[in-house]
C-alpha cells in the first residue's frame, strides 16, 4: 500500500501507525502547497480533495480520512494492539467509498 504524506502534516499519525504496526508501505510525498508529487503528477488526480493523508490499498481502493486510515491500519495488525477493533462495519465502508 501507499501512504501519501507531507512532512509536518496530519499524515504523521498514519505514518507512525504504519511503522508501529510493521506494515509494508511505500511513502509518497505529496506537497500540500503545490499539490504535486515529486514526478509532477497533479495530486488532485489522486485525491480530488487535495489533502493528505491518503492511503492507497494494493487493490487500488483509496482511504482519505486520517481517523479512518489509522483505524484501518490498526485493524490490519491486531497483535500490535494499537486500537480496539472496529465495533461496527469497517474503516473502508461508506465514508471512504
Ligand atoms: N479531514 C482530513 C483533513 C486532512 C487535512 O486537513 N490535511 C492537511 C494537512 S494537516 C492538508 O493536506 N492540507 C492541504 C490541503 O487541504 O490542500 C483528515 O482528517 O484526514
């Protein structure tokens, strides 16, 4: 999976959760000022809302709300006990559809 992040932004919390959970991921720098990636890609083509964090799963599904992302990540590594399992539904449901 890929984490779209920007230094000093609220993408830090999913970044920490990914590291703590020991999950494999590719960090992708997305400027919150220019809304471009390093290779010049327009970040709005990835997240029409323009903000980080955004987590892209291996199946291409994209999650774009920080709290939903950290819950999803914690659920992927239950032994890490980073969060209680989601009581209802999943972090990938409706709001991130
Ligand atoms: N509702 C989003 C808000 C994310 C957000 O505001 N991200 C800021 C950085 S902390 C950002 O990317 N701002 C640039 C922009 O909105 O274009 C979440 O909770 O994840």
